[in-house]
């Protein structure tokens, strides 16, 4: 499960009916394999207690359903079940609260209110201090579930679970794993707790990216690509973490809520004059159909993918014996010209290795510095088009595929206007893995650009997030680079 699931905990004689409806609603939005409901997912002969204790630490989010009789339920002796230290609902909550990085969300259903502190065992009182969601009966049920799902999805990318519109108050970023400075997990670590739904963590795979400790921070400057834009050292090896880090100049962000996001004041980039969208003379394609179209970046010694790598291009790699034979899920949205998703950083390395062998050219991922240089396209504003927030309009200069779009999924590449270097979807559609390490030991790698599930703030040119190299998320894809 690897921190990829949403756990739904409930008391059967209190909320079994609504638990089933919530399970079905979440499964419809995130995939049945990503939702865990204690009874339904336990096989015959499995010890209930041992299973719950083993599965909760590997989940990203735990929804604790509280109905009108959550406290009043009694056993055969007339004693409140919640007072019994062997009560499995109590054990579930105690285990969830004690699990590092797990986001525990009380969900008030069927008109229930939050219990008073003195009415619950001391070990459960921390639950009462958590921000709560409210799910009402029909006709409001579906609207409330949709708002909760939207908040969960957005939290994966922002580190903040905002329950202000679904009955609770805004929550601060989830805690980061101890070894990760202050950065909130996007989908992995810090936000990992919350990451739970948003990105595509599958119970059987990464959620999107983990509880791996996804971390998030920002840099507001546009670093110049190191090594003449190649991002590689001698022998063609990826640049070292030290070199990668030196290209960024993070500082505290007054608007980050204090939890790890950082942003430096924008600096004037040293680069060639900004050009209009690329013309055919700037497009490189080393083989027809299956090779990505590449755009020469002005004043640099590298080219960047005009579009994000598509399913068609990835499937061609698999068909020819490359990419380790891995065929990622398209989540039922379609393949072809949609950007490939559910591919890890390691998977991306397999793809660029195949592409290099196929063409005899040096393909790789962009370094983080190269990505920002290419994405900004000569700007120092929030987005490549300026400071205006994006809109879901394919004809608008500031159009992008993000949370305002009703599709709630990826769109075919090139659906929105390119930036001034001719690159499409540098804001939204899918996050894009880059070469760099997020931390000194390279246990996390960086991805940039935001996705279809993010709000405008997360789509800014300065935002960066990270996940483990094995994370496979349905909001993360790749864009390739080529050394010239």
C-alpha cells in the first residue's frame, strides 16, 4: 500500500450506511483500489487488529466518521464501547493519531456534532482538535462529498487541507517527516498525510507520490542553467546535489503559512531576448511520430520538449522493448496524445535511455534550472504570461489545465497556448520530473509545473515539489531535454 490509500474508519451501528456511500463516492473519484474500508478489505481468516495496525501506517489519510451514536454505542454489558481499550474503533483512531505523517480527519455525518473533550477517553482527545469535515444527508450529500474530495485533491499539491467550505476551518500544513527540514509534503511526505487522494496513489502503487515525504518549497528566481545548460558533469552523469542546490536561492515566504514553502525575490535572468512562439526552424525531431518534438531554447545549449511526453510515445518505447516493459495506467482517461502519467523518476530515466539509444542523441531530463529557464521564457512574473491567475480557456494567453477546469483529468498535449519559447503546458496538465535531487541524499527528486488538480498558486513558475524516485502519480509526467 505504501502510503497510497484513503482509510475510512467508522462504527457499524452508527454510520455503516453512510460509510458505504462515502466509500463508493471516493472510489468513483480516485479509484476503488485507492480506498480502504476496514471490513471490506480484510480477507477471511485475517486477524482484524493486526491488519489494521499494519495498514494504517501505510495510508496517507484517515477519515474518521462520527455519527449521532458514535459515543453512545454500548456492548452487551451496557458499557460504552469507546471506553473499552480493546474496542477496534478506538484502536483504529489511536493508531492513526500515532502514525507520523498520517492526516486524520474527523468527518461529522448524519447531523452529528463534535463530541466534547470530557466525553471521550483521553487518548482520543487529539482527534477533537483536528479540523472537521461535515457531510450532510440528502439532498446535500453529493455536494458535501465532492467538496471533501476536492479539498483532499488540492491538499496533495499545496500542503494545506482547507476545510473552510465543508464545515471545518482551514488546517495548516501537515507535519513533515523529521528528517525533512520544514517543507510540507506535496504528495509524499508532508502533505503525504493529505496526499492521500490527490495524485493517484493507488493502494497498490504510490499514491501519487508518497508518504515518502514529498516536500515542497519554492524559489522565485530564475537560475541560469549550470554547465551551459547541460546539467551534466563529466562522463554525462547527472549533476550532483550540490550543483543542483547551488542554482536555487530560497528564502522565507511570507505567504506560505510558515510550513516549508520558500520563495526568493525574482531576479532579472541573464538570457537571450524573449522570442515569439517557436517557428519550424527551432523544432527538432530525431525520428518521426515516436520521438518528442524538441524546441531549441534561445541562448542555451539544450533543447526542451515542446510538449510533455505522451502515452503514444511511451507506448512506442514499451512496444520496442524499452521502458522496462512498464505500461502505466491512464486512469481511464485515454492514451494517445494525453501526457503519460503514473511514471516515476526511475521510469523516466528508462525512457530517456531508450530514446537516446533509439536516436543516437543525448536525451535526458531537464535540470531544475533548465526547466525554470525554459518555463519562464524570459519572464520574472508569477507565470510565463504575467501575474494574472490562469483561466480554463484554451484560447486565452493565460489558459491552463488546472483545478478550475471541470474535466478533473489531463488534457491532450497542446490544448492551451504555449509560452513565448513555444513550450506547452509548463503550467498545469501534469507535474514534470526533472533531474535534480530535492535533498542531499537524493532520497527525493524534484518535479515542477503543477497539474490539473492544483489551484493557481501551485502553478506558479517558482513552485517546486518532490517525491521519491519510485513514486508513480497520476498528476506527474515528464518532459525531456536534449543536449545540443
